[in-house]
């Protein structure tokens, strides 16, 4: 029974993290336009946090800093 409760709690936490992160990203897109927010997903953010160390050197952070070149012009 405790195992089922633990799994249910984990699922709720996962859902809350993903939903709130999407709200954060939607807001950040409008305020921090120098980042390519397509590279910053909940999974990427979790990987950055789990890795620890220097976040500025993380591959997802570096990718987010690079704005895609507009090839339509």
C-alpha cells in the first residue's frame, strides 16, 4: 500500500513540475528573448539540476544560448 502511495505521489510531483515549468518557460520566452527556449524542456532542466557542477557549461544551457539563424530572409 505504501509503495502505491509513493508512486502516486511521485506522479503528482512529476506532473506539477512539468506543468509549472511550462508556465515558467512561456513567461521566460517573452522576457528573455536572447535564449532559444526550444532547447529548455522539463527533462533538460532536470538533467541540468541532477548533474550539478557548473551549469553554464552544461550542453543544454549552451544550446539554449544560441539563437537559431533565421534562414527565411
